C-alpha cells in the first residue's frame, strides 16, 4: 500500500537560503522513509502564490500546482516558523488558499477534498507560541476535512527573543523534539493506512438535506 507524505514548508526564506524549518522536516522525512512512506517537500515561497480563497486566482498563480500535490498525498504536514509568536504569513496564506477546496467536494457525498487525508504540523522558532500555532493549524485542517491523529505535532523552540535557531542551537539532538517527531510520523502513517482501507462513509449531502428539512419544519 503506497502512502505519500507532503510537507509544505512555510518558511519566509526562498531557496537556496538555509531554513531551520526544513532541517526539522528532514527528521520526519527520514522516519517516514523507515516506514516505507515516500515524502515530498515543497517550499511554498519558491512559487508565485497569489492571495485569495479560491483554488486558482489566475494571472500566473501557481497554487494549482501545489494543490495537485495535496490532492495526490495521503499525509499533509504544514511546517512553519514562529514569527511574533504566531504562525508565518505563508502558513496563513496556505490555509486561506485551502478554503477553495470547500467548493471541490465529492459530487456524490459532498465530502470536502481533504477528506481521507491525515494532517500534522511542525514548528520551529526562537520564542513561545508553538502550542498556539499547532492548535490553530490543526483545527483549520480538521475543518477542511483532514483527520488529525493523536500526537500529530512536533516543534522546537529556543529562548525568547533573538538567538540561535534550530540548526545553530543543535536542535537535532533535542530529545523531546525527536521523540515527538517519531510519535507524529508513526501515528500519521497508521491513520493514513487506516483511512485508505476504510474511507469515511459520511454523506455530507444527505446530512445537509436532513438539516434543511428540520429547519423548514422549525
């Protein structure tokens, strides 16, 4: 059973600049490989992504290319640095663009495009805010249709304020971060296989019709 993982690196740094977030992603990629899961990493800022909430904003918008990658994956991991205590503007833009998938659901069941995919999140930063960033991203992804397993996040944060980041601070040796990376990858892989073998049967179209009938009676 082929399982594919896609990482969206939401760093603010374009290639080939060094990305601490990418360094943490590499940890997860290596663990996925151990489990026989193939990974692809996309650095979002390397593409011309327009602001908006549709799946194609036109005028050279390259989001459709990334969206096709998302459609093709079983595991979606959004990885972001912390800036001013919150997720990066790039990560926020990714969530906004995924809003367009609401209109691209299954024609028979009405399920959103991200149904059947599992989601995780990875965070790096020099200050607090990791829990808030993880909760925001994971909640948004569940709202879009993703399934979130337990322990589906992994983060590294250094001291508050300016200072060495993940690479410079030797974050690759941080026990808690390495442990949670393994938790995340193993659980994402398990749930991806589970959903592939047992697709979610819920028909959103039928539930919408029932809700309308109840509303009309009320």
